C-alpha cells in the first residue's frame, strides 16, 4: 500500500533504492560486523552502535565477541564481567539489557535469536530501529529502519517538513522507509542509508558532489540541504560542582568505594563517592586536582581530595589495586584514580 502511495512521489523510490544499493556495494567501509551473517554478532554491533561512534565501537566489538562469542556464552557470564567488557562504551544500561536479553533468548528461543519483529521487540534493549536492523541485515527481511542518520538522508532527498521529534514527521519517515526498503537486498539498502548519513550526507556541509543520490535529491536541487531537517535548538549543559574525597587505606593503598544502585545511572558500577562542595572532607585531606566529566546533559567539575582512613562505613568497601583492574568502575572514578600518586 505504501509503495503505491509513494510511487507518485518525486524522486522515484525505485531509482533511490537502486542508486543507494549500487553505491553501498562499491563504497562501504570495511567494518567487522559487515564480515558476518551471525545474528548474535550483528545484534551486539547494533546495540553498541546505538549511542556510540563507529570508530569507538570497533575495538570494543572485537574484544566483546572474543570474550562472549555466542548467546550462550553471554547468557552464562557474570554481570560484572559483562559490565567490565563494556567499560569505555558508556550507557551501561545497554550492556545490562543485552545480558538480560541473551538469557531470555537461551530460555525462550533455545539460544537462537528470533527473526520476527514482535519476538525481537519483546527482548530488553531492542526497539523498532534495532529490530529492523537485525531483521534486514541478519535475516534478509525487508524491514525498515529510521535513526538519526536515516532521518536526515530521507528528509533531504524528499524535502520532508517538520523538526526532530515531531510525531507527524516520525510517522512520515517510517512510512517512507517502509515504502523504500526493497524485498531484494534490504540489508544493503538499509546499511547504505546509514552509511550515506554517516559519511556523505552529514549534518553540516554534506558532500553532495560525491553523493549517489545527488541527481534525485530535492533539498540539493533547491540548494537547501542544511534546511532539512531544521537544526535542533541546543540547551547549554547544566554545570555542577562536586567534591570527591578519595579515602585510601594506609596499609595497602586500597580505595573506599560504593557500588551504584539499581535505579541509578551506571547501575552496578563502582565509584568513589561524591559530595557537595565543602561537605565531608576529613581533617588532613589533601587536594590533588580536579577533573571534568560530562554525563548526559550535565557538565561536572569535581575537586578531588585524598584522605587516609581505616574504617569502611556501611554500604562501601575497600577495593584493592588488583580488583580495580577487574571491576567495572565509572569513567569519572577512573579519572579520579589517575590523580592519586602513581596514577592508581
Ligand atoms: S545530495 Fe546532498 S543533501 Fe542530498 S542526500 Fe546527497 S549528500 Fe544529502
């Protein structure tokens, strides 16, 4: 039905599909997840790519798969090992959901990732976009995908009105992606859309002179590429000042840490506790520097102090140097530990 509706549109959906698939086959970057058809490996790559750039994902992806080469290996792993393997990728909720989903796949699907949309979307961490990516790339199903890159490309090619997050625009984008995705080679088409958005049809100064869709693109014909979609209004990050009192046990250099609770950001990770500026610094605490750290829309400036201590208050534990290598620590805590003598 959508095909019929969009067939009247300019540019012709078939011409767009053909040009994009041909270009992708010729110009795609060699990425490790493009060398496999293993649905588990493709699933892991899609989860890692959700909020992280391709270049940052590559080394993590290879290490993660070497450590957990199958759904079974991941399902059997200890949560701490999964979080540790995810260290450096951020947005740890993705790792916890992937781990929980692997257990469900083993329990309910005999260890084989399902190919149908409702079953995929019933798994933690798999939404409409990720389900479409897995179905098209791993199973060759003509399932649509829309993410930020795809939305930008389609908005420009079809000069779609509407700003980021507008419900009507979202609906149009999904309809359009559904109409465009071909029964033959949906994987190359979807990956081509993502690749074009990541490497050619970039947010600022798109490289239209090398674009396979240049002859078809309405925004380009009008010379108004960057007007689609209209730029997002950006809020300045909130600035928060905090103190970290790094308590070090005199006899062995162990550091006092707490584990973040289930409902907190970075749940399950270990951290040096933070306080409001001026609160909780014991006598003799020595300032060792400050670190800056951004989480979501907040920019933290944390002044770090070191104090000698022996007693561990309730809810915290001494973590020795060798454990600090193995346990999942928050990125902020890793930065703070680097300020200690010896960069521990
Ligand atoms: S012609 Fe330019 S604006 Fe249009 S899809 Fe290609 S890169 Fe994007």
